[in-house]
């Protein structure tokens, strides 16, 4: 293997890890294979992340940051749900890792902060719902309902378990998530 100098090795390793997870799943990910994919020494991933859990922690932080950004761009609670589903489909490896705390260091400060930001964006969307102003206690249950539906839909879509809906993931998600408003 010829060593290759990366301008941002950490970024390259995270991108390689995401590609490996999309191809083979998180269980088959190894730091040695990751180094091979990135064209660096087998010690390079450990130098940046310590161990596999450290690497997956960084991937989860990146995922929660991206999710928070996607949710904060939404103009409505429905749009936030659709953004959640699109995030999952477009960032499948991150999505696979983010909700499996046994894979990473769940107490990592950067992770806790990224989770809090994405959660705040989700709750901000729920606060826009018409009945939230009348009963602020509904914000939490509305946010949890929306999150549950969007997460479940995304998981079903990614696993291929949904029937053919004859439409794009965005349109299918919008159709299903619209039920939150009824």
C-alpha cells in the first residue's frame, strides 16, 4: 500500500467509514479496513479516533449535526418530518449509527451537544403546531409523535419493508407525515 497524504485525514476517514458502513454494515467495519480504504497506515485511524467506538462517536456527532441543520431549515413541522426522512436516506451510514448508543461513547461532550441541537430543532417545529400555543404540554408529545413516525417511516423505507408507493421518498414521506395534522 502506498501511503497517501490527506489534507484532512480525519474527514477522509469519516467519509471512508460512512462508505464502508453503507456497503457492508456497521458490524463489519474495522479500523484496519478503514485505513486500507483511505490509503493510510493502519495506525492512522487509531491516532485520530482511538478505537472503533471513537470513530463511530465522531460519525454520530457528524450525523446529529447534519440532522440538526436539516431540521432547522424546515419551515413547518411537516417539513421537519420530511427533512428527517430525507436525512436518513441521504446519510444512511450516519443514521445507522446515531440511534445505536452501544456502538459509541454516548457521554462524549460533542455528541451530547449535537444531540441537544438536533432535539431543539425538532421541538421548535412541534412548537409551531396550532394546539401548542393553547397547551404547551402538547409540544413534547407532538414532537415525540412526529419523531416516532418520521423515524419509523425512514427505517421502513431504508429496509425495503414498505409496499411500492409509486413515488419518491419525499412525496411518500409527506403523504404519511401529513397524517400528523389531521
